């Protein structure tokens, strides 16, 4: 295990059987010596960098606890995807107050993950959206590849870093200003409503960020929309990083997201989009961010939605790769 990763508090006693739960499918990497994984999961429990008051740092544990609620059989496609090899690598070590140090730890942990698992797909469970910047910095530094970003979000996350710091409102701006990614390689799907100020629209146009409204996405449909974006990215980048800010969902579907709003996506729309995304083998990494389990309903509406979204992308990857 990396010096920057720790064993999570939530672990499961895995049970083998004909009917397999997700908790029995995902393997704790610290219990296995050397292994090759199709997918590796890293918890990134940081929320001090959130503009909105948030306990998103608690989400990696809530995510793991939800694994007992899902099976490895996907009814919609009548497929059992248990043979996809998935490992839990644990959580990134965090400092109690120093956000910059936390981001440095994320970057260092991700470099170690890439070195140990160079051929895997990387799943990061946030944490707030600020985690995306250090994860992608590590990917760019370690691989030397040109990275495209597919962002599902209500917001552009292009706030001025000098004014707002390394917060969850600035990860895309950090990457653009740092020359890590190009604006033309960023596609943001799900923008809607009254939640992006004119200065942010100006910034997006300045950097050449591709803005796709929720209305446009609905008009195109999930299959066509993702096919169009992936075709464009496929002409430019070496691989794609998908970042899923759960505030892209309507507040009715995401009560556990501090910045969720009226007018957003339905959960089934997000699931359909991620199923399409999972078809492409040059999608090498994904994160899920900005979920506060303390704000969620007693039925864990948002927590379950994220786990469902993650599994939808995994089963698609299993079917199509």
C-alpha cells in the first residue's frame, strides 16, 4: 500500500456464493498480495475545500457501506459482471486543516496508484470537487498523455483561483491555468438554469471549454450525445477522465448534495449517460464528488444513486470491453 493511503474504517467480510453482493465482489487490496485489477477504487475524503458547508469527506465510507444493497447481476442487460476484477485501495491520508497539503497527498497517492496499477481504470470517490485537480495532475505527470475531461455538472467550476483558492469551485480553472489540460478538451454536460455567472461564461469562452446544456443533451439523447463527445475527444486526446459532480442531478433526486438545484437531471438520465460512457475503452478514470451523507435522506437516496451510477458504468465497461 502507498504511504499516502490508509485502510478504510468500513470493511466487509466477503462471502462467496452464487448470489453475489457488491460487498463480496470488490476485493480489499490489503488482503491480496500481488494482483492485476481491471478497476481500482480510491477514497478521497476531503471536504474542507468546499465552498458550501459539506461533510463530503464522509462519503467514501457511506459509499462502501452501500455495497451490501446491490448485487452483481444487472437486470437491464441480463448480465452478471462479477468477473470484472475490482479492488478497493483504501483512502488518501488527509491533513486536518491544510488543503494544499491534502491536495499534495492526493497527487502523491495517485502517482503511487498509477505505478502499482498501470493498466487499470481508476475510480476516485470524493470528497468535494477540488479533488479532481490533483488527481488529473498526477495522471498527466505520470503518463505524459494528453487528457480530455468529460464533466457532468451544473457548474463550470471555472472560478478565479487567485480569488477562491484551490476550492471545489476552481478545479477545471486550476488545470487550465496550469497547462495540464486544454479548454478545447473539456466537455461539460448538464449545465442549466441560473447557476453560472456571466464572468464564468466568459471564462469558458476564453478557454474554449465546450458547454453542453441539459436541454441540448436531452434533445440529442444519451447515445448520440456521448457518441458525439467521444468522437470529438477521440480525435484529440490520449484518454478521457470523467468527473461526475452529483449536483448535476435535480435537488429532488440528490438531497445529499449541498449545491444541488431545481431543474437538474433525473437519476435515470445520468445512469443512461454513464452507461454510454462505459462503452469507450479510452475512458481511463472517473470520479464521483460532492455528496454529503449527513444531508441525505434516511433512505440514503443520494448515496444509493452514486453507487448505482458507479455500477452502471462498470457493467457497461464489462459488456463492451
